[in-house]
C-alpha cells in the first residue's frame, strides 16, 4: 500500500491464523511510522486520525475476515476482535507449531531461503504465544534439518568456535548460497551444478547464466530466448508438440505439462468422451515427424486420486502414436488459468487464483500429479479384466496381494504377465479408504496359535444394521492373523461373545488362549470380564491411556474391515443397513487374502494348514439366481429366483442372499451369479434415499408387514445347507426385516415412489456419509473446526465460573469425584450451514448412587389441561399472555447434597476436585433442584402454589390477577394488565437469569393465535408434531382421539389394516391441518361436561370404550378416549363407568377453577350430560337392584358427589351428545357436529 509521506510499503493482507503473527508485526511497525498507533492502544482523541486508522486497518484484511470486525466501531475494538479470533495460545496450537518446527527440513523446502524463513517464522509464532525457545536450541535445530551434503559446513562451524544461535546459523547458510565457489552447498539448481561443477567461476562477477552465458543473473531470470527449449516451427504446420514420438523416458499412461505443445493431446481414446472430428489432420513433433490426429474430445482428470476433485480438459486431440499425454501450457493460459513454474515442479491455478493441481519435475519433465488409470471406465465395462474382477470379488483387496492369489489360493487362474498392477487405481477404494502412517510394531509376534489374542470394539455406527446391531467386536489371533467378527447391540454383550469365541476356537485348535490384549474400554476393563479371565488363567494386557498404538493390530484390523465393507457397499450401490453383512463378508475375504506379516500366506492357511479355495468368491452385491427347491414350486413355476448376494456360509460353501421383495436373507448353495449386472431398481431393495428427494408421489399401495405361512420366505429352511460362519457371527434375528419393532420406517417403504433418475446418477444409490458432531474432546480438537470448538468451550467454562458453580478443594477421604465430559453440538440454518458451535460440560450422572449422591429426582410440569384452562380464562378476561425462558435453568439450582466432580478437561489447574454448589447438566436431580429453586423464587415474590396443579402459581384479588404456568424452564405468564406483567418480569429478572420472549406465540409445541378485539384465542400444533399422533390427540386435536386410541392398541403386533388406518388418520390430518381450538370471550363462568360409552365395542375382549369432554369458553379444555378396565354387563353399566371417569376429571377441574378464580366462579354443581337414562337413575338413586349389585363400590362415589352438589348429571338426546366421536366411529355429519361443539374451527384469520 502507498503513503504520501513515506516510501511505498507493501503489507500482505491478513488471511488467517497462519500469517497473523507476521501481519501483526508489520501493521504495528507501519502504524507507528504513520503515527497512528495511538488509535489502536486507545490513547488517541483525534477523530480524523481515528477515521484514517480505522480505514487503513480494515483495508489490510482479506475480505473473508470482515465478518470478525463488522460490529467493531473503533480501531481498538477491531484490533481486539482480531486478537480474539486469531491470537490462539492454547495447548493444541503450541503442539501444532512445535511439530511444524521440528519436521521442517531443507529437503521439504524449495531452497535455503525458504527453509530459513520457515524455521524463523514458526519460531516467531511460538514466541508470540508465550512459548520460550532457546536461541542455541533453535540454531542447532536449523542445522539438524540439513542434508548430509552440509556435513563439512557443520564440522567447520564446530572447529571455528562461532557461537551457535539462530542468527549466526541463518547468516552462515545464506552466505553459503551466495558463495558460488562452494558448489557442495549450492542446492538451488542441482542439475546445473553437476554439469558445470568443474568450470572456473568468477565470484566477483556474480552468478553466471547458463542460457546466455552472461554474469549477474540466473538462467531462470534470463530475458533472452531459451536456447535449450527453442523449437523451429514449420510454416505449413499449425500444431507443434515439444516431445518426439520415440521418447523412451515418458510413461504413456501419465500426463505431462508441456510448454511447447500448442494443444492438449492424449494417446488414450478410452479416456475421452464427447468425441468430435479433429480440426487438423496431423501435428508435427520436435523431431519433425508428422503424427496423424484421429479425434478430438474431452478428458476428466482425477486430481491426487480424489474422485471429488475432477478437472475437465476440453479440446484434447487423440493421437495414437503419441509417446505420452500432454497438457499445453499455452492452452491453459489461453483459458485464463495460470501456470507457475518452480525449481522442482509447477502449479496450475484457475481464473480465481484457486489451486487446481501440480506437477513434479521428473527426469527434466513436468509430470502431472493425477490419477493414472481411470478405473471407473473399467467397472462400467461388461468385459472386466481378470485382475479387476478378482479385486472386486475379494472385497477390494489391494492389487499387489490380488496378483499373489494364484500362488497362495486354489481356484484362481494366473493373471496375464506384463500388466503393471501399480498403475491401476480403483475409484471405489479411493472413496472408501484413507491412508495413514503405520504404527510401529509393539512387542514380538506370537509363536503359536491362541498364544495372544488382540481385540477391539468399534461403534456405535451411524446406521443400525438389519438386526438392530450398533457395534462390532473383533478377535485376532496374533500368530495366524485369523480374525473373527461379532455384531453387537450394545457394549454389555462383549463378555458373552468372548465366551462363545473362546469355546469355538479352543475346540478348533486344541489349545487354550494365553493372553488377551485390548484397550482400556469399560467393555473390557470391568469386574465380570476380569473375573472370567482370571478363572480360566488368561492374562489381560491393556494399552496405556491415549496410546492406541499398543493395540495397533486390532485398531488397524477394525479400520481395514470398515474400509473394505464401505468399498463393497459403494461398489454394489447398496444401502448402509447392510453394513453388518458387508463386514462379515470382508472378514471372510481377509482371512483368505495374503498377508505380508505372515510371509505372504493367508490367515486361513496358517489356521487350518490348507490353502483356501477361492472358487466360490463372488463380487459382493452381485445379482444372483438361486434355485427354488422342487418341493416349493409347481410344474410351470420358474425354477430360480432373483436375489442379491450379501455374504458366505463358510462351513457349507453356501451363500447368504437377500430377497429384495421380502427383505429376507436366505442361504443357498445352488446359485448362478451375474457379476456384471450391478444395477437394481430402486424399489426392489432397501431404499437409500438422498438428502434432497426428487419429485414424490403418494400411492395407496399398502406395505406388506406380515407374511403368510405359505409365502416364499418359508423357502429359507430348504435353502439352508450348513451352519453359521466361523469367522463372522451375525445373529439370526438380524435377517428378518418384516418385524415392525425393528424398522420404524416400514410404513413408508411402499407408500412413496420416487421419480426416475438418470441411469448414470450413481450417487443416488450410494449411502450418504453424514458429518456428525465430535463425540470426544480429541475429535473436536483435531477437527477442521477446532478453533470454534475451543471458543465454545471457553464460553461455557467462563459461564460456569461466573455462576459460581463450584469451588476447587481437596477430595475428602472416603469421597469420590464424579467424572465429567464435554458434549459438542453444532446448530445449522435452513441451508445446512453451521451458525453456532455449542460446548456443554456434562457430569456423568450414570455414576451417581441413590442415597449417596442424590435422593429424589421427580420434578413436575404443568398439565396441558391447565394450560388450556388458562388460555380460556385469558380469552374470557382479555388477559395479557407473556412468556419467559430461564437461561441455563439447570445451572441455577442449588445442590443440597455433597457432590464432587473432576475438573473439566483442558482446564485442570492442579490435583484438586470441584465441590459443586450449583446444579450442572447431567445430574440426576438437576431438574428437581431447578424446580425447587424456581418454587422458592415465585413464592418469594408473592405468588401461591396451586394444590391442584403444582406447576401453577397465582395471585388473585379485586385489582389484579396473576397466573404463571411452569414447563421446566418455560414460564407462561397470564395477567389482567400490562403493568402487572412487567412488574412480575422485573422481579423474576432480579432473582434469576431470564430471557423475555414477549407475547406468547408458541410454547411447549402449541401455536397460539389471538384476536383481542374479537375476544378469540385459537391453538394448534407444529406440523412437525403430526408424526406423533398420540401427542396431537392429547394436546390440540380431540377429533382424532378415538382413532388414535384404537390404533395404539395394536402397536405390538400391527397388521396391514392397522397401517392403512394410520395412513387414513394422516390423510385426515392433512385435509384438516387448519383446524384450531378456538376459545371465545363470553359471559358464562361454568364448565360443562359430556360423557358417553360404547358398550362391548372391542370384539376381542368385549370391553367398552369411555369418552368425555369438558367445555369452557365455547371450546374443550379437557377430553379423553380410553378402553374401560373391566367388562360391563350392560349399556347402563358401561355408561356408569364413563360417568365415574368423567366425575374424577370434573372434580379436578372444579378445584382448579375454584382455586384460581377465587370469588369469581359459581359455586353451583358442575353439569355433565349423559345420553343413558338408566345410568343417570343408577347414579341418582341408591335403591337395591339385583342387576347392579356387582358394580365396584369405588364407582359409587359418583352418588356421593351428586349428593354433595359437586356434579349434576342431566340427560341429553343421543343426537346431541358431543362426546359421541370419542367412543365410536360416527357419520360425517355427526363428526362435524361434535368437533364444532368442541370449539374446533377451520382456517381463516383469527376471529373469523
């Protein structure tokens, strides 16, 4: 940037944390030079200076960082915002910088200047975050990063007596580079140095250019034409390539960046698409040889083996006789891209200066770092090569080991000689696998089978497998490398499967297990597991905490199994639900694959002494035609059926096959495979829906939940021909997909059909990998959002300290400290972008003991009936309805027991522990302590607690009415004027940390609409609640109460008719989604009830159905539809039972009304209407009748309450019974009458 009063200065813009230290240093110097530093340290009073400094500081930022300072109005605030965002001095930052400093060497730097700059800048960054670096140590480290060719210089430094520090070593290195006499240390142009090392060099003239032979500059800066690369162009030829067709140094399968080629060229027609005729017939290479051009088209380059980073190269000429594939520099630049050449390669950038790819200098040729053979072309071909076919059959085993199969296994024909396996790359492998540096070997290898068993648990998985499995555990024999896999529902099953494993392998091998090696997981380190090992004399070795390398074999095997299973699922285009089957198949294949650790032999051979027979190996997910036994088919029925191959039956050489129509897995040995057929119709097998669904149309086709005893799945008994696998154990219940309890999404499988997709849209069928929030602190700090998570942790920690949640003390004798952990959660907007990072410190309440760490845990919430009653009162008296939310409610409760907690990770100060004074998330009694705290505050400000509903607080007199309903941390405030509401809010804010949400519009899942002029309040629920029919029926939709009551009786064993019933209710809700309960202001002060019963309506047990509803302010505030507990012998008895239930609810409502409306309510009996005169007579008279003597005496409390004038029953004609639709199915006209009387109103604006 320029300055009018000084020389021109250039300061790179602040990009991020990487250049923050140097940027900060430069800006500080520049602002001091401009006499503007006082604006940043806050001592400036000149507004003109402040404006000028603020503008300069903003312009020194990259636009991506404007978001950090948009709210800052002064230079000082901008500077502090940048410090907070980028001046990271945490432990993780120190470790990362120190690692960069130690691993920096001259060999991985461009030149000596770059090497010195990296060392000094990294050291400067460490010092800026208060990490002390000794100057002598830094200088020694700088020497340690030099190659062996610098050994004479280091020996000379030792004998010279020069003080070793960073500055002296830096000066010495730069002097060696500038000194052209010391060719041993001149590393910037090694090829030229070797060629001219014997020439006489004149140091006083400066370096000599080997292009023009003049002194004073290097060849790379020479302005003269490059003699070495000059090519004579013939006038009659328009296209020239720099390399000859006979070049022996180029690989015909690789790409090279060529500055002499005028167009892109390739010798591989199989890479091209959108082929057209070429613009010219021939091109001429440097040897003046004309080469014919056959076609022109496009080629996709997979950069660095990553299929997601794909570059399309257009106008590529196909020249069969070309020695290699050439990328033209002039064509790249012509399209607006840039090519930057450096000493050891070049980099290519797009029009927006975004890095695309790079090339490495190999034998003086710029070899592009890209995918060398497009494997996706091979997989789409029907004529698969043998090695690729076996690569896929063996679950994507690496090609090096695939090539050894003919030698170490039976049933595999030798592969063609001369095929270079190293240049074949599988895009599925790139998608499913990720390379990591190997761990070093820990200890020596076992000398006998079962001498050492490695084990490790993996999970929980993001997708539950077919049988509801979430975990898997592996057992690997150290000597043979034989792996056994078990699928588990939970961690508690590890001991049981280990017992099964121990019994089977010891019987198989004839030896006993000596040692078991695992990590420190609780599934292995517990009393039961240790007792079992001790009982059988097995030594248990565990890795030290945070050192998974010590259990490296099991860790790597789990990673290998998952990667192989993922590749098999991706390749077969099958959904994630089959991960268990894929994992078992992967284990089966790994046991039959050559392993370097056992001298290229297979674990199967080491385990059994025989070579494995691979003649039964097939590609996972292939289409398979299994023969139907003649006992299960008739004369003209087909003899085979189509299945999907999903695994092996090891003992019997059978196969595990998935029936895509019934979702059953069967076993069969008579199978014909169609390995080249991989496409399955998306409604044939388990659907894997994309995140963004295509056009959806709903159909009436039912989902078949239960299968008839004669249906095809019974064939599985005849298909089975052997025992379970030895190497992988899948519980048999995992293969039944028809059990509704195992698949909650079953009702949608056939009800939704998706519009057709392009047949090439492979991603539609592939499982989608969901990026989840970190599960552990290590995951958070090693993620790409580490800085945001650390900031969230700091905010949470500061909030807890400010709240005085604990004090640090020494742990008293006999007490224990409960562990705690960080829980991470990101919040996204509607586009899926992360808008907030939240970290919450949670105590592990599962470790609490009742009577020691806690006593009571119950905390009440307000009843929905109470809320509806208050809303009706608000409509009647035109009350204010406000809402407040308690911030960090569970953190505000006081602890009444002595609880100690370990210090939070990353914030440990010493060996002390936290003595809790306030409640914290995770404590079993957290909600109760908050409720007790809130109760004391509300009573303190002058409110009374209701005896009827303990979550209603009130104060009623002639001048004011206050009602507060509590739902955990949500407070619903009802007052008769605004001033009273504001007073209540202020008092609550003085006592608690509260957030004022203003007028209540939505709370506890209820939407509230109001028209104060019309005196109307309407309520309904969020559309998201539609999926929970019971919730809807209880809160705002009494019209579906009877239907939901009937359907809920078949949850354990639903049939097709029940699913049809659910769909019918859903369609009804869709058509009536605008219905709302409407409370209207009117003069009536009384609650009115209706009760009804449907006698012996259940055909199975002949029990009756009870229904009642209570109306207040022209709409229902309470209702119920339920089956009676005993069988009624007559309609009168059934109606009498319904009257008893209605009386119970009436008494509760009456007490609530009397308590909250002191002096305002009528003292008369609550009227309940019934349509059965016999039941009314039975309730109003106590004369003896033989037919009613058996009625339970508890039901006769109805008579007592009638005598005491609590309730009064009146007769109403059946056609006017409002509760009719709560007990039975009614006609359309009757249904409309009932819901109208219940106050349900449709659509429109509030008040219409």
